[in-house]
């Protein structure tokens, strides 16, 4: 079997998605997700100009060799763009292998460790009351774990809380440039402690609660937040501070028993090796799309497992359903699976383009038994929604200083 063609398909059904289709000479094809929010065309070009030409004529069954060829064989290892390109090819090759074998990908990984993958949903709001109303509704729908985020009083906008804007294109107006948002750690601390205090009063003690700081704190502030949140028993506190110095997490860890999660922006095991081997974190959040595909993420999950760190793959709306499917296969297999982030099935246009039959019931995702990843991509529907440039916001302190994402 040989790779005959590699198509790079960019579509924007409300958000940009980069999809790779690897076509073989025997008619079987595989799909992969290469979406890198705000830098989509860099990955698409990398695939088109640099990666795809090297793969035509190779045997798609040699997943590991192709992964190593694209990783070790390139002078410029790692990095989000290169690793997203490798990831998409890798997912497509696993999809092809599953189709050849007539087996779903989780069977190729080693089979089932659980009946379904527990999900955490998002409750956001312009006020604490609105956030908790949304959380109560999600509990009614059967979710057993919910991430709470609420607008920070005194700041014009809060990341992740869109207010009256319907999506983030609207937030950027007709001039797609990164929106600039203000950040105040002082104002945030006041809000976040009250949010969790009131959440436990209203939602009770049985529901798992989570929170994402989006890396806005310094290590000592993160340590203090973890400590102040201890009475509210979070499942995890995510991205409490940046870990470019991985040892920063030693400081946070030594001050709090609140479980810590990080990793959605990481693209290889090297970004989190010390965090994991020193057991400074509890959950690793790397995504298949951003960490070298199923092969890359499986390696991280196995390494995490021997250090008592669980997996909690990133599941934001900017990862396509192909990545979601890859995660569900990995989650069903991984002995050390923790939880999967989940933001719903996407809008109608997205559901027309990406078709799969992963069932979500009672706050859990049930894997599909279709061969491969079990996702179909409608190229004609995708072509109706061309790429639209767009950015994530940037963050500045109130005095104008550029701040962390
Ligand atoms: C999450 C993430 C998202 C990201 C987004 C950026 O935990 O879901 O932090 O909120 O901001 O994926 O591309
Ligand atoms: Mg996050």
C-alpha cells in the first residue's frame, strides 16, 4: 500500500479548522486534525510545501517510522507548527490502519480500560449567578464535572466569557486583529474565591469542579490561589502559571494540595518531562493535535502513568471533531485516563462537515466501533465555508504591560 495523495483542507464553519486527508493507492483514506488556533495557515503551508511531498509513495502502515522521519529527520525539531503537522499525518495513518484491520483505533492501542470517558463541561457567565445557573443546568443534563469561569468585576472583558457577542469573530469586528484584554490579579482573586465558595453552597459537594487560570498568575500567586481554593475541593486547577521554568511548579506544589493540571500548549514530552517525573502536577492536558498525534500523545500518557499523573486532554472548540475522536480512543484505552474536556458537538455547520457517532450521555463519551477513528469529512460542505483570519486575544495589565496568555 502506498500514499497516493495528501489533501490539506481548511474550512471555517464558525471557526477555522485544518484537516488532512491521506489517500492511498488502494482507495482507503485517513483523516487528521492540524488546527493551530490563530496560526492555521502556517501549519497548512508546512504540510503542503514541506511534509506532504516527502510522504507520497511511502507505505502508510509504517506509522512509527513516518513519525520518526518527520520528527528526527528534520533539523528543526518540535515547535507547535511542525508538531501539529506531524500530528495530523499521524492521526490519518492510525485511521488508515484501523480501516485496513477493520478495527476501531482503541483496539489497536490495546483495547478497553473503561466503558466510557468521563467529560467535564464548561459553565461560564457574566456574573457568578449566571455561571452557577449554567452549571446547575449542566448537572441536570448529567454532567458530573464542570469547569467554572466567571467575568471579573471591574475589568471590561474576561477571556472565555463572550457576553453579548455570539462568537469570537464578532469580538474582533471586521478588522481581524488580536483583541486586547486587561488583566488584574487583585480583581481576579476577589472573584474566584467567591465563585467557588458560592458554587459549593449552591451545587453541593458531589459535583467535581474545575477552573482554568489561563496562566495569568506568577508562581507564588498560583501557590496562594491553590491554597485558598483548598476548602472547595477542586478536581484540578488548570494553567495556574506558566511552566517555561518547569521547576516553578515545585513551588506551587509545595504550598497546596489542590491538584494541578497543565499542558494544552505543549507539543512534546520534553515540555513536561520534569513536571511529570517530579510529580509536580496531577493531570497532563496535552492534545493529540498539538503533541504529535496519537503516537506522540500515547507516549506522554504512558510516561505520565508511571509517575501517577493522569491524562486530561484539551477539548476546546478550536480542536476539530477528528481530534476529539482521537482523544476518545486514547481515553478508552489509557489506564491512567483522568477526564476529557468537552464543549458540546459544535454548531450545525460543523456537524454537517464532520460526521461521527460518538455518543455523549450522562456526562460521558462512548467511543464509536467504526473502523479507524470513525469520523467522516464532507469536503463539499467544508468548501462552503472558506478560511477567515482570526486571532486569540492578548492580555495586558491595567497599566499597559503585556501579560501572559
Ligand atoms: C481550555 C483552553 C481554551 C483555550 C483555547 C485557545 O482549557 O479549553 O484554555 O480556553 O484558550 O483552546 O486556543
Ligand atoms: Mg485551558
